[in-house]
């Protein structure tokens, strides 16, 4: 690659800046490409089919209900969200107190919505309580890439508290 004849190069500084920006972009693109690889389990086995389009999800998302009563920590089982593929979600629900007291016996649900398209998921996940504040919701399928909002609801004693999150697939 030679830029010696470029009129911009002749002026010196501006070209150097543009070149630096190009290099930065190339590095960024490389990093992004590396990030989209399927995550590996400790055994080195891909957590999802290698040809599936997935979004890595490295750490649980911690979200606070709007009434500030509960903290919901959630993540997809397997560490990635497949686009147009089935997945399950693990949720850990605590009170929003110093001790982060686990919330047991709650009715917990989670769903996703695409506000730009005005539709939700094609399924309604079903949640099972695992104990100790842990819940597992099964039956997620995000059938399109794009911007999704996430809504998690904790119902205790007939009172519902919801927390919001978002995903860009
Ligand atoms: Cu859509």
C-alpha cells in the first residue's frame, strides 16, 4: 500500500491522522471479528454449533426492578445467545438489600420484544424455580437479529416488579 502520490499525503499531518484512524479501524474490526466466535466450554467444546450465528454473553446482566425492590441477575445458559435458535436463561433473584437476600417462591418470568418492529417473541418461556433464588426460564427464541428489549418480572404475593434490559443481536 503506498500513499506517496496522494494529494492528502503531500500536506503531511492530516494524512498521518487518517492513516492512524484506518489502522485503529482495522484493529477494531479484527477485535470484533474475534469476539463473534462461539464460546468454548472448559472442555474446549463449542457451547453452540459452530455455524450458528451467536452473540457471546460473557457475564450475567444485573438489572434492578423499577421499584428498586429486587436485583435480577440473568444470563443465557451456555454463555451465548443464538440468533433464531432455542436457548434457556438462568436467573438469580435477590432483594435489593445489603445481604442480597435470595428471593424464593417468586413467580419469575422474562420475555423479549423488538420495539422497532412492534413484535415480541413467537413463544412464551416457562420458568422453573431451582431453589436458593435461582430460576431457569426455558423456551427463548429470538428469531431476528437487531434491537431487542428484555423485560423480567418478579411476582411475590401478587405484587409484580419488573426490570428492563436490552440486547443488540
Ligand atoms: Cu423484528
